[in-house]
C-alpha cells in the first residue's frame, strides 16, 4: 500500500507539486478534497506524455476550464480524476517497466477494450477498472 501511494504521488509531481508531504492515504484524500494545485496538472501531463487536450478528453474535463485554473486550485472532481489517471499511470509503469512504455500502451488501441485506447477508456470509473484489470493481467503474464 505504501509503495502504491509513493508511486501515485510521484506521478502527481511529488511533494513539490502537491505543496505538502503525503504520508498516507488520508493525506492524499484530503489533498483531493481541497483540490490539487495547478502544478499537479502540468506534472501529470508530462509524466503521461499527454497534451492538455488529450488529458482533458481522457478525463472528460474541459481543457478550457483547466487552463483557467492556473492560479487557483483544481475542483475536487478534477483532482479526483487526475488521481485516477496517476494511479493507472503508476500501475502501467510498474507492469510495463518504464514511463515510455506505459505512455505508449495507454495511447495504443486495445482489442480487450473494444478497440479503443486505454487512455480513452478511463473517463469513467468502469473504464478505469477495466484498464486496471488489463494491467493486472499483463503483470501476471496474461494476454492483453
């Protein structure tokens, strides 16, 4: 559990981007509720190799709204969706070996997801769970 937390926090930009230390899930939950600083958005875009438009589409958010929040905090639901992507990115990195492979895998169409890319599936919780399940199959030697 602690390794997962560290991996997700790393994808979010760490203590520097979050503006505070994340010692446990409760700290991260509170940070999501308060809304992440805009720096987290930039860090996650870079970590995932996504443009603002690609990120906004993947999370079913408005890229315009995300751009306007440059000086404030993101909304709770926006932060929650960024957390979802960070969690899946950390899992993909762990399952596939490195950030470049994880980014490519997230953008490539996948037959197990009905021919859409994993990044396109994570705009819903169900889609995110399907992507997580695929990554679990990859990690344990299944075909995906």
